[in-house]
């Protein structure tokens, strides 16, 4: 009986298949965007870290010069 019902229903409608394909593409696009943003964020964090390290070195050198 179940096979008869499935055959009767005919499976997913063409508009459902198109919507599924569209949603899968949207998911792939969003995953790509997340990866791009992660790479960009990693670069920004590296730049910030380097900047902070230089600032600390500079402040340490100035402190050493004023103490000596």
C-alpha cells in the first residue's frame, strides 16, 4: 500500500526541486562567505597583534630611556 501511495503522489514537485537546489546554492554561498570572513579576520588579528607588539616595544624602549 505504501508503494502505491508513493507512486500515486509522484514524488517532489518541480517547484520543490528548484527551491531545494536554490537553497543548497545559497548554503554553499554562505559557507564561502564565512570562510572568506574567517580569512579576513585572521589577517586583521595578525595585523593588530603586530601593531600591539610594536607599541609595547616602543613604550618599553621609551621607559628604559627615561629611567636610565
